[in-house]
């Protein structure tokens, strides 16, 4: 299926950079591949969460069922000194001209594209652009070009504005810059965002510089080019090369999310919702590679034939506005778009795709095997484990406070609600490893949709975390 979508980088913050180049991105670029997973508003930057029943989520809710001993085992020290360095948003591009700008921004990071086949799936992660389009995109948003490591230097883009940003205070001796690239930037990826926002990398002597993959490029491209050390991706990104008999250029060494983060939102509260209620209903379904495959599999798991629903293919950047204007009976989005709809009284979350499917290898951290053998990789992993444990054990409101500087357009309450949804859903488990069971579940999803022709080997896609002997 072809679909014109745009993708733009949302608040890309380079913490130790003194100069930043920010350029407005064209809204409609049909020349790029659809990135799959997010949709949002001017106050959200994407991603999902769980929960149904009472729509009022306790922002301080902790992830249920996680034993304190599991957390303690991940964090050797008892006290975590966190410091958040608020970014300085000093340049803005042309004003957005959507009737509801909120919906446009909500997808802040989805590339646009057309075509899906076994080699171009789109996993809901942008790297996935070449394969399984990632999770989301946004149009008409600001894109920041960041220097990608020591190999490149920023140069002004045509029509861009060069802005100054003061250097943040140092929490400790920082000797090395580590370049991290997101395919999509949203609260769904809080395990990685918290590693930066909470100061965990600086505690390991690493100065984080993060960016969003350029339009038309995959975050994996940056890793292969040597300008990115580690990127947000998805194990399904390895399926494309394997389907062609090729060796994937990177390996996936840790999970970010072990569940799908999309939700189904209806027009009225429905605490007794069952998936068979979607039969013959118009559902605005995100048609990105991985999101669509996951939605189809969720229907299958709940005993509903996907063909029995009237699936409406609306460009991701327009889904929110379309639903608010009365199109469709339900809409399929990643958080925080559904949570924003609820806060605005425009919709009610009735189901979670992640809950319907269960654990699967959804999104991940990826790098080259060579980098995984470095001391930097071990320090990064140490920081990531601590950040993940902190994220699981900390009230959602506190997490939102820590990450709020990265999401200036999102209401703090909506951000906290989204994080609480994901905590309760169990997207962020205590273990960081990509399990074989989760990988097999991902194969089930893609095989069900006909996106892969055979079951690929775990060892060809996944590697152990760099701090594991």
C-alpha cells in the first residue's frame, strides 16, 4: 500500500553542543517510506500505553507485579542523583497550517513512504524505513541536524537558523561523546530517554548527543556509516536483509519495549469492550508496516477477522484531525495521542494492542558487533540498566517531570498519564535482554501478515548486552 506521509524531527536536543541547526521540514514528502508507529498532537510526541476501564490513570502508579528485589538487583547503589538540563528551544520554523496543529505534531517522527513487501516492512521504528517502517512520523515539524559523532561537523542547511545553546553543567568527569539516534522520539521510548535525561550516561563519563534519523534515512544507516554509536530500532529490521539472503548490518542487543504501544480509542467509554465490536465499524488504522502487522495480529488473537472491519487508511499525520472531525468509529494510535484525546474529551481508550498480543520483541537498541566490544558500550549498558530500573520504580509523575524538557509541547499531565499507561502495561520489563520467546512472538506477527517467508534465527538478529560476558 502506498501512503504519503511526512516525517519530521521533533525537539532534537544536543546536550553538549554549542550550536544547533534547525530547519523547517516540508510537510508532504511522498518520496520517503512510511515509518510506522506514532501519531500525535502538538502537545505530544508519540507513543502508547495500556489500560482501560477507568480512564483516569493514577500518575503515580508503579508497574504492578515487579518485585522490589528485581529492581534492587539492577541498581547497585541505593541513591540516584538525577539532574535534568532543560533544552533551549530557540528557533521555530514556519507556522503549522493544519486546522488542528496538535494532531500534526503528534506524529513527530514518521517518515513517509510508499510500498511494503517482505524487504520493506517497517517495524514501527524508523530504521525500519528501509524495512519495516518504524513508529511514527510527523509533518511540518522542526528538524534538527546534529553532528553525528567525531566524523562529521554540522553545516548550515539552506534556510536554516543557527542558534546558540549554552553548555549544560557537568555532573562528573565527561570524557567521551556518545551519539545516539532515535528513529522516533516519544514517551514510548522512555527507557532510552531517561538514560539521557536522568544523567545516567554522565555518571559513566559519557556526554550524550541525540538526534532523530534524517528524512529518508534509517537510524541503522547512521550506525553503519560510523556517525552513530547506538540507535533505537526494532529486531524486525533484521528480517529484510535475511529475506534477501543477506547478513543484517547491525545486531539488536537490548530491548526498549517488550510490547506494542498502540491503543484503540472509541467515541464513548466502553469498560466492557470486546474486539468483536469492531466488526463492520470504520477504524482509522495506522498502515505503517509494523503497526499494521501488529494490529492485524491483535485482531487474530482476539478472534476477529481483520477483513470484517472497515479499515480506513488515513495518512498518520492526519489521523488525529480526521477522528476529531468525526471520521471513523475508532482510531488506532500510539501514545500520547490517545491520552490527549481523552483529556480533550474527544475519545476514550477502549483497548491496548500490546495487551492483546502480549510480550514480543517490539523495539530495541542496535549497534555494530564491533562497537559492542568496546568499553564505551559497557558503560552505556551500565547506564541503561540503571535508567530502566529507575523508570520502572519511579512514579509516572516524577518521570514526566524528569523528561518534560524533552517534550515542551506536551501537557505534563498527559505525559505522566502516558508513562503510567506504559508502566502498567508492562512494556518496560526489569530484564533488558531480548528473549527468545519475545523474538519468536515477533516472528509470529510478521508471518501472520505475510511479511516474511520463513522463521529467521534468533542468533542472526540478536546479540547479548555488551556487559554480559
